[in-house]
């Protein structure tokens, strides 16, 4: 056997075993996260963050960073971010960490676990790929604003498309902002209500208004994009997920 061929085969075998190891660790981590996800609540997060002292924000972001890859509910973390850090810093921490976590899942799918992700997404992957090929980052913006596909699985699925990493990250960060702000402010308003802070009525109304805007966005976007490539692909995804 020629030396170059032997080296190439060794590299292929090495890459294969790395993928198997990553998939095994990912499966174990996801299983553990599902089993113990009941322990991830606002009270536990508050306790961990307070115990961490000045490293509290970093710990919160680290937890949020790994949450999307392990299919942990990001809504709980976003609400907790508002309660722990206020609406401004909470939004920054949650949005930045959520984008980072979504990027980790994206990279795992693109380079290490494409077969596993393809099995998980099934026929819906074809519609996502077609949507990205037709519109690129605009399709990412669309599915971030219109939640027709489970967020954590969407991160993995988009890793199998040909979209540029930079476009994925920027579009995700910008177009996840409305939801992050609304849920963070809701967590902040809830904490203020429990603490008996001032201006509770105004804060409560603002929280409801932000949630209403986020809830109305999908209808508004559908109306503007009716019949467009993104709307057609996303409709197919929605039909497949029923």
C-alpha cells in the first residue's frame, strides 16, 4: 500500500472515531439533560448565580451557552436572566449566550454529526435547505422571527445547509432580539412584582405589550412575505411538523 494512501486512510479512520466519540458524548449529555431538566428552574439558577459572586453573569452565560445543544428550554433561562440581571443586562447576556449556543449546535451538525441531525429532522430538512438556498440569511431571519420549527432542533438543521457561518450568526443575533427582549422584560417585571417595586402597572403593561408584539410579528411577516420563497418553504416545514 502506498504511503499517501495509508496516511489518508488513517486520517479517515481518525475522523470517523472522532465523530463517533462526539455523537456518543452528545447523546449522553442530552439524555442527562432530559433526565435532570426538572432541576433547572429559576430558583436553582438564582442560587447558583449568587453563589458565584462576581462570576455570576459568566456562569449564567455558560449554562445558556450549552443549553441549545442539549435541548434545554431557553425560555426559562431568558426569564431568569431578566429576574437576575434586569431587562437591559439580562437581554444582553441571554441573547449573546443563546446565539453562541445556537452556533455551537450549528457547528456540531456541520462538521461532526450530520447523519444524526439528518435523522432527527427527517423530511423537514429538505425544505430548510431549499429555503436557505433561495434566500440565504433572509430565511434564517424568517425562521427566527416565525417559530415554525423547534428552536434547538433548528440550530442543528441549519448546520446542514450551505449558509455562511457569519450570515447565520449575525441573522440569528439580530432577529432573535425581539423575543429575547420580550421574555427578559417579562422576567424582570415578574421579579419587580414579587419584590413590590415601583411602577408595577406600567412595567406589567410594557411586558404585555412586548409579548403582544412578538406574538403579532409572525402574522405581520407572513403578510409581507406571502407567496415568497421563505413563506413557501416555511409552510412546508410547518406542515411536516404537524
